[in-house]
């Protein structure tokens, strides 16, 4: 059991028979006689549906242990992504819907932790930030405005919005949780 105030992103809990992965947690302290609460964003590991319940600070929840194994991404089709265990060479399929927008950033040969519950894959742990190269976009404009954006197609085919100063061939950092541009990747000096 875990107390709601001790929840952290990445944990898994069981609520009314369903298994949920904790995506976000925010604690709010209560004032005077009001008790605080914990706001959460949960993802059902079976359906991928998001749920945003609130819990009392001292509410007890059943935490679930997940088995984590590093696996190599092989390929994907319309509905699934195929990973291979690096030790046993066993291949497993994970529904693309479970991975969300991050599935579009998978590249053959990537090694990522895959989490299992009772022998079935329930999530893949991605880094928060991913580097990608801009394949197509309008030529860069160096304007005084930082709040103006344009469309860009990355080398993996994903379309994102980037600032006007980004040009084709540049490497950008993308937040995999939202699919949004974060910053231009720094070039290494020789």
C-alpha cells in the first residue's frame, strides 16, 4: 500500500481492479480545517485512457510492482510496435496506442526499458526529450519576434511547430510527452 501523498510519476497502482500508470502528481495543501488533496493524471494500462482523479492526502492506494527489462525496438506496423529481449531474443508486441505520440519517434535499434505486469507489457519508458533533425521547413528568418512559429517536418515524418529561426537540416529537441519543440540542439565544438 502507498499513501496518496507519496505517489510519484512512473508508479503503477490498482484501483477497482484496473491497473493505472501514474503520469503526473500534484499535491495541494489544505488551509485551516480543510484537508489537502493530491491531483493525479493516470493512464489505464489496458485501454490507454487517461483519468484525472483526486485523492485525499492520507488515502491508501494499492501500489503494483512492475518488472522492467531493457529491450530493443525492431519495427512497427499500423497497430503494434515489436521489441526484442536482449537476453532471450524473445519478441513482444506493444500496442502503439499505449505509447502515445512517442511511438512516432521510435527508431530501429533503440534500446528502451519495457515495463511488464504479470508477464504482459504495459508501458515503454521513453526519455522526456528526444533529438530529431528537421527534414523540411521554410527557410529561416531572423526576426525580432520569438513568439512566431512555423510548421516543420522532422526526419521521422512527424510534423511539429518550430520558431522562425530554425532551418532545414538543424537538430531540435522535442518533448516526447507533448510532441512540442523545446529548443535547438547545441552543436558540439570541434
